[in-house]
């Protein structure tokens, strides 16, 4: 293709996005879809046409899993390597693809027709092994199904013809068209129940906007993404911040392996999320809402856009909502495969078309968020709760759950249990009660909140899921006694190593070193000293990393060493042990002095020395 043709096609993609530089990621995704790669020439042209520094465009183009500098295949197959996929037979699926095509993952067929790639969790932990082909989701894939898919791709059939459409609820809509089921196993009073669309917003708009804030505060609602920050207070900070435009972000980038609750909420009750955002917009006097939708959930985009359009038609969004002077609208921005973008400041940068790297904080998003304007970031589940709180009152919500954890929580349960899926439970349920709900037996361990959370043993199964005890963003992954726990830990450490944004060395290098030490133990060469070194390095990584990823990434190792010491004791060599002569604290102090970074690092050395 000539340069002139490339320029013309690129210009039409840019025009589709109104030439908006904050849409750079969407433009790059369209370029990737058209050419199956993003070449240096495309990067240069984009920089020129959008009047952006080339390094900015290149930085974005090289950051995300779903953008590729080399041809990704006319059909790009992304299998996800999450632990739940491994549990469900991923190895057989990988082998079937490789045998059928005669290539390894990471390669393309010689004609570039099919490219095989691996990626992190795609949010289908309840129906693994799952994969994406050009963005379309295929679930419960078997080796036989792989052979069918390969035959279909070789016959150059459109991807939508390869899908066996789901007949499950909204998943059956033509606007979704994927092999996904909801698996809603337990409904409660807040989500997945019939309600009169717009009724929560109408009720909210009978109040003064400040009073809506007070109702949310009185309800005790806390952020459902995992951190549990009080929602009313957060909304108050954003409302009080000065700026030209106030933004609301909905963080629909659930990327923690084992988490899929937002997928089901977005599929079945998107209007509940959007109405909650509009109530929040009214309370904060904001005018712009943005849903940051993880790239893996791009298959829901048409469905979500349709819901937004029908809400606009009913004057529940847009200008003059419900005939008043309140204007608020919502648009969708898609990610492109990067777990770190679930971190709220990385999400903001990604939304602006940049690399999804965490920002330094302060300033916090409430005062300097999207485009450095006051911004509130909440999880979809948090916004959805606001609707029912407005309808049924703060007291009603507060009476559900525990003293410091009001309301209900959506759990994504997966792994070794007969009934994986979504459970709406009151805060305060014990882990043992949750295991009984999903029929899990012979349980060795439960990974609470995904790899960044805690891996607990049976001794802790009577702990309660709530902010006072065992806080969770919702992922519950069950590991049976038939599993090799270290295999699970290795999968989780590889996940963090692959998903580190690479900005800071403790996270970038530390996770790799931790994964290597674990490997040493797994192949039979580890000693008790290696286990101690893992603990020491793990705490160093946590204390010296810049954002939540590095601050939690050693958890799979540290919590299993703490809760399952016998597993490690059984795997280390007893015939030999040696104390390393390498002094980590000294080495860090020495290299820090050389880099003139003593004030920053001294505290880390001290922290390392305490271990
Ligand atoms: Fe990036 Fe890891 Fe540092 Fe976070 S801790 S900024 S993910 S390198």
C-alpha cells in the first residue's frame, strides 16, 4: 500500500474520532484492527497529523497487549493464562492450537492468517478456558473446539460466524454475540432485580444536590473496587474541588484474575450503573461521565452504547434531564489490554490516550484527574448501589451487612467448586459460608481478592468478608487439595511480572527475582534461606513500589509462606542450606549513594533490615 493510501485511511480513522488527541488509544486500536499492526510509519504519521510528540504516540502504541508492532495475524487468537484457565484445561487448548497450526504461541502462520498470543485474565474465570479472536469471546474451549475454530479461520469465515451464540439472558442479544453466560447464582436486594428505570434518579432530583451527598454518606456506602473508601466523602471532595469541568469516571477495568462481577453487571444491568453515575453527577454537579471499559470487554460496547442511546431518548441522560436544567452525559472509552489501567490514576492517563502508567499522588483525582480537572472515580458496582440507596433510603442500606460494611457485595466465585459464578451476599458472610453456597469441598486454600489479596488456609475460613476483617473487591478463587499450591503461586507471580508497567525498579525487577526464586524451589534446588530471602525481598518490593500493583504483588508468595509453611518446608532441600553472603541492605545503600538517592532509599533499607 502506498504512503498516500495509508495517510488517507489513517486520516479517515482520525476523523471518526474528531481528531481528538485524547482518543489516541481508540485511533491506534482502529489502526491495529485495519492493518493488524501499528508500524513506526503509522506512529510517525499519527504524531504529525495529531500534532503530538512522536514519543507520546510511540509510548502509547507500545504499552498495551492488544497493540502490536509486528503483524498479529488476520485472526489474532488471545488465550488467557489465568489460574482458573489453567485449572480448567488451558494446557490442552494451547497444545491443540500449536499442534493444529504447527506454530508456537507468540508466532503467526507463515501466511500471517492466524497469530497465536497469550494474555492475562479476560474476565471469564467462571467459564474457562476462554479466549478472544479479534475481540470476540469464546468460552469453555476444548481441544476439539480448537480444531473447529482453526478450520473456520482457515476457511476465512468471519469471526461472528464461528461463535455458538449464548442463549443466556442479555448475552443472547445480537449486540453482544459472544459465547458468554452470566452464571448469576445468588440474587439479593440490590442488583439483578426488576426496577423502574429512572426511578432512583427521579427520587434524587427531588432533593437538593447537597442532600443527595448526605444520603450517600449516611448509607455508609464504600467503594466496591477493593479499597473501600467512603463514597460520600469521596463525592464531597470532588464536588468541593475547583475546576472548569467536573468528570465522573466509571472504572470498568476489572483485570484482577478471578474477577468478573462487573462483566455481569455491565451485561445485565448497565442502566443501573449509568443511572447511578447520573445520580452521582447530580450530587457533584458534574456534567461529563466516562466509562473506562476494559479492552477485553469490547464485545459489550455495542450493547452499552445502545443502552446509553435509549436512556438519552427517555431524557435520563443528555441535556435537560427529566425536563430540568441538569445536563449530564456518558461516553465510553476502551482500554487495550493492560491490568495496570485498573489503578485509578493509570486509568486517567489511559483515558487521555497515554500509556497507562500510575501518576504520582498527590494531587488526587478529586482535584486533578481527567485532563487535570476534578474527577471522581468509582467502580460500576458502587455507582449501581447509589440507585437503590436513593430509592429505599440510607437506613435500609445501612441495616444490611455489618457495622462498618453496609449493604451487599457481589462476589465472583471461581476455581474448584461446582457452582462458579456471581453471588450477591451481605457483607459479613464467613468464607466457610461462601464455600458452602458454591458447594466447594476438599478446599486447601481460598484466594481472596485475586492475586493481590490474601491466600488463606482453613484456619481462617471463619473470618468474615467485610472491611473490618477480610476486605475484598469480590474475587474468590477456590483451590482444592488436589492442586499444587506453588503452581498457583507461580501463575500469580508471572501475572504481576507481566503486568508491571515497568516504571519503578522494585516492581519491575523485584517481581522477576521473586518469580525466579519460586521457580528454584519448585525444581527442587531451593533452601530454607531462599524462603527467607523471598520474604525479605517481597517486603522490600512492597515498601519501595510506587503504586498498588507493586505494593501488593508479593502477596501470593508472602501469604502462602505465612499460611502454608508446610508446603514450602516440604519442597526445600534439607541436605543443604547456606546463608547468602550477599548483603541486600548494604547493596541498596551502596547503589543508592552512587545514584545520589539516599533520602528516598534509606527508609527502604531500614524496612528491609527489619525483616
Ligand atoms: Fe508500575 Fe509497578 Fe511501579 Fe506500579 S509499582 S508504577 S505497576 S512499576
